[in-house]
């Protein structure tokens, strides 16, 4: 183990703060639900003020750690709870109804823990152990830092400008990252960078970080001044010749090796699993924002009684119809997410293209729900005295997460059209056609 890891990895404490593991999953789920019910008012207490001020909710992560919720996805053999996707999604949804910014940072940590917990993960075992131990003992948060000023998102292609150059038995990392969600509290930064070798490699370099002790090598530019999720601390980060031990180049490959066409079977499985988890957790988050909006609207409609009407707005057929439409969208979301989650937990993660369609449908129906609530409530809904306008700003952020709507539609359309062409060829050869979206690789 490197000196850096030895210094940054605490001895794991007994999992007393974690919820009990074992075979009584239903009882454990009930305990988690009851715990979240008790925590929700505390998590929500400062959400409106933090939104106005753009203040990161440090207190909420202290609460989540005391409750044993940050390490829920850490595998049981590493002291965590080994949560399934269904369990993790319920936690994220409950936190999101209270404070979506807190839920977003928690989601990013859960996604990293899930990826690191897979048996086919490429990171060095001692590095993964350090990340897990710190999560169990101290609620350490982790996120990937990928987006850059010039490159944008690497999901659209291109090499990062962030560079790691060899320095003795380690690396020197320099670069500039945007939208580093949770950076005020992150303990681990999984930085997407390229090497300065004659034939550059690209991949993940893990940066251990002590909050308030970055020095000149890690500089946070507090530039996050966004429409929504304003308390998520998604600031810029600049790395200036930061030294890292050799084993912190945790997954670095030739650029072509990251291409979908070069993926091994294990890589394809990992990609499908990770995409399925991301879609489920983000979908649950934004669906929860929509449900909070629905709840506010129902309360408003049942108590608001204009003098000219002489009865609550809820008595109007137009309002009843509009609320019914909202229920339809939310019901469809629940059915989609439940099926998606059940398939993934059963070891049959949907293809990447199918996951993308779930993400697009769920988030668009969440946005439609909040827009409908705004239409019905008028000036009341747009007033900063009420939470609905904040919910609207937050739910709009669902569109910026990878994969984005245009990429989802292109991938799905290509899969269908390619399948049609393949079916025509197979029909001519006397073979049975297949649905490539559901049966084959989604990105073929």
C-alpha cells in the first residue's frame, strides 16, 4: 500500500452505525424507511435557505453518516450494507424529497461505490479498500470529475486537457475541471485525465483530498451559480502539479480501449450495470422532486378557496383532471423505474440504450408534473415563499445528466434502424430477426 493510502485510509470501525445486515431484508428495509422518515424534516430544514445562498449542506452529510446511510452501497465484506439498487433508490428518493442537492451528492457516491464493488473492477484492491474503509468509518464522499472548459463532457468524445506526467515513482496532475458536484465535502476525486506519453493513455486518476487542507495544488473556484440544485457545490477545481503515487492511476488505457467497439464482455456488462444504476438513482431523485411538487399542489388545491368560488379549488373538474394527469405521469414513472430496478437487481441490467430511454421518459414526465403544478397554482407557485418554483428549477437539471436527450434518441433510433437492416438481411438468408434494443448490444 502506498504511503498516501496508508495515511488516508482509516482503520474501519465496527459497523455499529450501519443498519443491520443479514437475511431479514424486509425488516431492515422497514428500519431504513422509518429512519428516513425521522431524518427528512432535518434534511429539509435548510433546503430553501441553502438554495438562496448557494450554501453546501454539510450538516446533512453529518446526519446521513450518523445514520449509517452513506456506506449503504459499500459491499458487506468491506463493512457496508451491500444495498441493492432497489434499496439505494428508495434512500435517494427519500432524501431527494427533503433536499435534492443532498440527494445528488449522495447519488454520485453510491454510483462510485457500486462500480468499485463489482468483481470485475480494474482499480487496485488496496485503493478500493481505502475508499470503502473511509466511507464506513467517516462517511467519506467520492465523485468523478470529468467535464472541462474546452472539452465539455467526455461522453461526446475527445481527449481531456487535464494531464498526468510521470515523476519518479508517481505522477504529477495538472488540469481544470467543471461541475465537480459535492466538492466542498468530497474526500476522493476520480479525475479523468490523459498521460503526457508519446502515445497518450486516458483514464481515471484518484486524488485523495483533505477538506480545508488542499494547499496550492488543489484549488476550488466557487463558481457554481446555477438555476437549480444550487446547494450541490458543483464548483470548478484546478489541479496544479499535484503529486500522486503510481497506484493512483487506477484505470488508465489507450484511448481506443475505451471505445464501445473495443469493450470486452466484462466491460460491456459493467457499462450496462453502471448505466442502469445511474438511471435508476437519478430517475428516483427527480421523480421524488416531482412527487414533492404534487404534494404541495394537492395541499394548495384542497385549502385554497377563492371568495368568488366559495369552495376549495379541488372541487373544480378542471383541477381534478389536471391532478389526474399528474397521477398518470407519476404512475408511469413508478412502473418504469420499478421494472428497470427489478431487472437490474436480478442480474439482467437493461442495455444502455434501453436505460437511456427510461431516463428520458422518467425525467420528462417529472418536468411535466412540475410544470402542470405551476400552471394550476399561478402566481402562488412562482412565489419564492413556496417551494414549487425551487422544485421546478431543480427538476430542470435532470436534462443535463449524461446521457442527454439527443444522444438517447439517436442511440435508440440507430438501434431500431440497424436492427431493421439486419432483419432484412437475415430474412433474405432465412434467419429469424431479433430486437437489438432488448436482445443485443444497444450500441452495436
